[in-house]
């Protein structure tokens, strides 16, 4: 069931999805409201947990060297011990209870091989201590779309991320929105949280360099998607015609219903998250998808519960 929300507030949320660091003045001008009204609305939406966190969208091939992993677990999705343990892992990107053979699906991101190796040991130990029946990991090979932002293909050698770059990214990758911090951190606040601290001009210069290098793709927010009319979330696997994975992925990434898109080593090599207003709209989306000549087959699982993973 859709939540009722004024059109202007839905517009506000959509602005935050596309650029959460654009500033109160820009949002107010876009939705035709005053800055005071806009600031008050954001505070209220944060208190109602409609706005949950702010995040930066990065190109994982430049930050995580594509060490991203999809984890699927067969268990009771309401088993609190397991879900709580997963939520405590700092590499966790998302966690959903899903329909189908597996009941939990999580996405993890790692900076290096050492982190990934430790993760495998932690998962094996955690699952062994619960009633989970089995689990499997699927390696992400390429990311084509993240949180609605299309990533550009890169042929050049990735620019090295320095330790200071990494520290800066860690501060702002996901910022929980709460009553104390209802708005994205200012550059001055970001600088004060670094070790050693950095001046506002220094933070601005480093952010601009990361943006110019394509490391930071954009700025977005984690919200209750039902409040913008997109309450249904599906996980979609696509099997393209052999030899057309890349071109099919580029096509799928342009579809507005697709929020995330990855390539994996599985037979159904494209893995996407899709958000729609209803089941019927999802079916219409699938019919359009099958009109593409290189889409052979698909599999779908609906998200039954989406956890808030903001730290």
C-alpha cells in the first residue's frame, strides 16, 4: 500500500536521490518552496525515518577493485542472530529478506583481498553458529549501475586511492541521518572527523579531485522508497545471448526501473535490483525487457524486507 505524501515532498526526496549534497537553496528552488519550509520538511522526514541516510556513489572498480560479493543464505529470514551478525559487518552494503530458494540476500564490498579472506572466515563461522542450512557467494565482476547512477566504462588504468582518500570516503560513504545531523555533513564537519583533521578548503579540493577522477560518481540518499511511489523491490537475474553481455548490460542500465546492475560469473550473468510501483508495473517492465533481442531468459525474486544498514 502506498503512503500518502504531498507531491512537493516526493519531489524533495527525488532531488535527494539524484544529488543529496546540492544544498537547501537548490532543493527549495527546484520544488518551489522556501528554504525554511525545505529545511523543516527534511528534519521531519528524518524524524519519521523516511530519510534514513546520505551516501556517496563511487565507482567500485576504482575503490574496491571490484571485490564485491553477493551473499545468498538459506535460512529463516527472521532469525535475529544471523541478521544481526550480518548488520554488524562494516563491509555490508545492503541486506534483504527475499522469496525463493534463499531467504537472505546481502551485498558486501571490500577494499582488498585480505578483507575478503577475513570475510569468508567470518561468514563461515557465523553461519555455523545459526540454524542456516547453506550459503553461497557470487563474485561481482563489473558494476554498471549503482543507486540509480550509471557508471561509465573505463579503459584507462585506475587512479590509486591514497590512505587519506580512503579515510575521507569512509567518513561520508554512508552518513546516518538523525535529529542531530539531519542534513549531509558540511565540508568543515568532514574535515574535523579526519585523522589528522583537514581544513574545509582541503576537503573541497580532495572531493573535487575524486569527482574529476570518476571515483565519486554522485551523491544520493537512502530513503523509504514507498514514499516516492516505488514500494516494490525485485532482484532480477538476466541471461543474455552469448557474446552480448556487455552490450545488453548497457541497455539494461538505461532503464529507469533498474537501480543497481552487476555482472557476475553465473549463467544468468546480469544481476539487478529493480523498483516499481506495483507487481503489474514489474510485469510490464519484464515484457519491455524481453523485447530486447539479446535477452534470453530471466529470474526474479521479490524483496520481502529491506534492512536499514546505515552505520
